[in-house]
C-alpha cells in the first residue's frame, strides 16, 4: 500500500484530500492514515461525479456531506459512511436477541438496541398444541406465562415497517426464550455477518451471535421445545466448570469489543486459548495491564 | 466502558482565589478562554461530552433515539428533541441567582439550536433526550451547553447536517467582551449568543438580552462568529480523536 492520502483541514473545516506517495517503511503519521477514510459529521466527502448517495450522507448543492462520524465505504459508485459505534440497524432475516420491556394486548415489545423497540406479535410465534391454530382471547391473557418482562428472547427479523418499526418472529424451533446462560453486549458493527448464528464453540459452550450485538452463551443448547413446554419446565443447572468457561468466553469477547476487533468464533477462541496458555484466571483477564499483554499476544498469533 | 482508560489531558483548571483571571491581566477582549473538551464521559449514555472553559464546566449526555412512549401523536414522522438543563448545588451561583436563570427558556434555546442540525426526519416516532449538567458556572454556560450538546449528539452517532459551535458576547461598560465570565456577565448591559454552523458558515440561533445599539449588535455578532469558528475547529478535532480511538489506533 504505497498510495497514501494526505488530509488537511482548511479554515472552513472542509477536508482537502490530496494524494501523496509514501513508502511503507516510513513512519507514517497515524492521524493522516486515519484520515484516509475517517470522517466526522459535517465533513465533505470527495467523490467522483455520478456517485450514489448511501447511508450516513446527504447531498447539499451537489456536494456529498457526511452526517455521522465513521469510515467512508465505497462500493463502486455507492458512497456511504459506516459509524464505528452505533445503534443496530436491522435487516430482514437477522437473528437478534432482545429483552422484553413491555407486554401489551397481543404483542411483546423488545429492546434490541435499535432505534425503535422491536415488536413480537403473539401471532408470530408458535403456541403450544399445534402450530397453526387460531389465537384466542385466552391466549392473550396467558401471554405472561409464555414470556414476561425482563425475559431474553432470540428471534428473527421478519419485517421492517415504513416508519422504522421492527417486527420479529419466532416461528422456528431454534428461537425462543433463553435461560441459564450469560448475555454479552458488544458493538453490533463488530459481529461478523455469517450464516451460522447458532454455534457450538470448541470449548463446548453454545453461543448465539445476535446481529444486534447481543451474544448469548450457555452450556446447554438453547432450548428447542420452548413453545411446547411452556416456561415451567426445569432447566438443567450450569455446572461450575461450565460457568468458568462461560466467564472466560465473556471476558474474551469484551476484550475483543474494547479493541474494536471482529467478533466471531475464531477470534473469540484465539483470545480464549491465549489466556489459558498464559495461565490467567477468568477474573484476571480484564485487568488493564493484563488485557494489553493478552491482546498483544493474540495479535502475534497472526490471525488478525 | 470504564473511565480509567482515558488519560485526563490538560484539564485547564484555575483554583479560585489563587490566581486572578481578570480580563485586563490575562485575556484580550476578543480572546476565548482555553477550552478543553472530550467525548464519551458517561458510560451509560449513547453519547456524552464534557466541556470546560476555565471555571465553566459542563457535562452533557444524550439518550436515544428512543422509541416514543405515551399517547401523544404529534410529529410522528420526525424525532422530538427534549432538553433538560440542571445545575449542581456547588455550581457557584447563589440561590437567588439560580432562580433568576430561566432554565426552561434556556432549555428551549438549546432545543431549537439542536433542531437546526439534527436530521430529525431520519428518526420517525422517536425521542432524543439531551441532558446538560452545569457542574460549575463561570459565565457563558448556555453557549457551552449548546456546543457540548452538539458534541454529545455527534458522539451518539445521531445524524447531523453539520457541526455547530456556539459563543457569546457581552457589552460591559461600552466594551464588547467575548466569552464572558460570570462577573463580566453580571456587569453587562446586554449580551448576544450566536450558534454557528461550521461547514456552511450559517448562523442558526441568535439570542439577545439587554440593550445593544444597532452597530454594537452587528459588531457583537461578528465577534461571536469569529469565536465560534475557533471553537468549531476544536469540536471537530475532538471528534476526530474519538474516531481514531474507536478504531483502536
């Protein structure tokens, strides 16, 4: 990467970008390296004529202006700004984990770290005793016995409304209420988009990677027959060893989150194994100096 | 995110009584006080910021966009910005002075100033809450609050048309003074506050109190704009710093 771009700020706070050639060995000024693609709100983005305006931008008298701070993404002619830290922007088919904040007439409202609360309709979930039966008034009365406030749910985004509303569904055996496990919240942008959201990690812990930045860790496989059994069934308790592994995973994920690194099974296990090899106990991992050494070692493994 | 990760930079703090900060000794009439700003100070807010100009210290946190609750159906297609200003007990104002400050009016001014930069049409059916806490008041806190709120909004990654900086001027004994301290504000016969949009160079808010002659007013607005321009550069740099921290550099 020899081509570098120099960024200067002139009096009117517009960014003047000019190309400069530097060799890699030179001590590259980090701020200008960053300026290559990083903008803050109100910055002008330099574009070729015929560009297409994407998310996080706005056109004013023919100029493209960033409206959020972040990295400029260019895909052919589409120019958009991707914030590094932001609320989750849902897409249809995403697997999300949400916490129930409200039970209303025939729907649950869930916090999924998006701009609006997500809605899970009573009709968008399989009920005990036959999947396709009519929802009765009785079902509405019994909603709290299925899912109540503060419960955690895994679900799929079914529809995005015109006004930004999010509709969820749990019409599959793999979705439903979560229990006996640990929730880890990270920046949603860091979660790698991949096909398999339900994974069994090599340390024999089940993980659900919600696209909204919520990760669920549990020793048992997330319950399959939730709707059939209702919430009264016994959940097997997590073993002490399982708790240790979950804690270590959680701390590994938090370290990745803090270092703004992509989060998926591979990277998590890299931190996990490195911390084990370093002989660290779970609770020691988040100490400031330990954390930095750990991340340095992980980086040296070369998978990043 | 814990606070300890920050190296608390050059906090400009002058202890009261130990050093005289009168304009005659330290500052020109058109000179700003040294400013310090930083984003992401409150761990539980979506975005937050801290701004300090010598003894004026303001912290601002933004919540949202949150889903609208309650039955009111007004303005469904755009976000509602609500602003709350509060002051600490030890902010430096006496109780009777506190009463004189029309907080509700100030909240309205901050709201209107912010509405000119936030792309409210992007957030239907939601509310953006802006909480300003004046930790210490040594003048120009309203303009500090507006600048601080803009920083916090940008930190919360709420879509903004552009960045804004705000600055105020008072007329004390026929002399215009930029970025007044509390004593200067008390002496003043009139004041002007201007919030300035950094990219387009437009003015979004003008708020005037007291008496000012016509040509004084024109001069004052010009002076505030020049001050706000300086602040705008600092605001932008502060956000860039945060950007680079987020990228782990």
